[in-house]
C-alpha cells in the first residue's frame, strides 16, 4: 500500500516548537492566555464496575492559545488531509485502537505504524500541560460507598491543580474557559451544577475560581477535545498495569504538571499533574503518601 501521509508536512520546519510564555501582565485583559479541553476514560458508575478497567480517568489538556492556534491545529488538520483527504474526521481513541469506522484502513500494519508515528509526533511536539485524576472505583466504593460520583470527585481535584498552574502563570484573576464534550442533557446539567459549585468556593482554598464551563458537541470537531480523548486511556492503563509497556504514557510523562518546572518534566508529577483517588498509602516508612491536592513550582507551556 502506498504511503498516505506524505502530501503535507505536519510542521513547516523540523525545529522544535518554542515554549510559549504567559503574558507578563494581565492589565486590561479579560480572558487568560490558556484554554482547557477535558475528556474522560471509563464510566463513572459504581453500581457495576468493569474489572478489566475499574477506573475513571478525567484528563485536562491545558493549551497556550497562541501555540494551540498557530501550531497544534494546523498540524492535526494536515494529518487529516494526508490520511482522509478532508478534515471532518474526528480522532477518537476507541475507533483508532479498534481500527473501525474511518480508521479501518489501520488494519494494514505498515500504514497503522506510520499513522501512529505521525500522530505521536504531533503529541510530542505540542506543548501542553496535562492534569489528570485517576479514580480507583473499587477502592472508592469500599471506602466511601456507592453513592459517590467519580466524575465530580475528579473534577474538583483537577480544577484545584488547574488553579495552581494558572496562579503560577499570573493568570488566576482572568477567565479561563474549560471545554467539555456534551454527554446528554441530564448529565450535562449535573456536571454544570457541580462545576459552578466548585468554582463558587466549595474547594480546598474556599476561593472563587474564574473558570467558565463550555459544552461542545463532538460534531464541532475541536482539536483540543480530540487530543484530550487520546491521553485519558493511557493514563488509566498505566495505573491498572504499571509494569506493562505503555509508550503513550511514556510520552505523556513529559506533559504532566510537575514540581520543579520545565527542567524537571517527566518526574515529580505525582500528586500535582497526576492524582490518584483515594490516595494510596505509603508502601514503606520512608516512602511518602501520594498527595491529592497539588502543590509545586512554576512550569512553562
């Protein structure tokens, strides 16, 4: 089969995409320099837990708007034009993994290998901050009962970490939009109520959070939502099977909000960019307990 990915170069040059810095001042501004796209992996039901995937993962991808508009969107659009001839296709992790729908052509191994390599190159070259929470539903059900809502728990934890990241960037006073995918009228109403409750002060610092939730239909084909969809499952699989090879998670380690800033990417992200709930206990007297509330130093994107 002839290569389907050579018509348009994903990036205009081979140089690494520069790290975007937040604006030095927020005076006269209404909106922050960042936009957040959210997706999940797994369901939030505790009534029937799938023991093959007994977790709920909420993933927030935080993009600097200029970098997102000028670098990431064009690269993803070119990938779609290369492989599909148009850009109306939605990149969906489940369909890519199972090679179905628009991605049935990936059943041809050389083509699949090439496509995944090009998709990975976009993820690797794209500067974004990843904040994720893994809720272990088995442990949650035992500890807190079946009435808990994993989505709401993960949302509160992730928004607190997001607040800290934006504070480090001097963006905390500005409005930041958090884009989530529509799931249904009832589910969306419940999520918006929880989101507003958290932002109105029911959070660890009892602070008002200037976040605004935006619901988007999958058909809107937003690049940020598609990238968020691609990162959530690898995070869950790493928690379930930490010793198993997970190339996607190895790449994502460099994206997590972490302690120490850009010089420490790939480490120090537990409890800051990657939270586990309920928190895991220390395995030995000298090992710290994994944190839920994120704390740390400035990190650039």
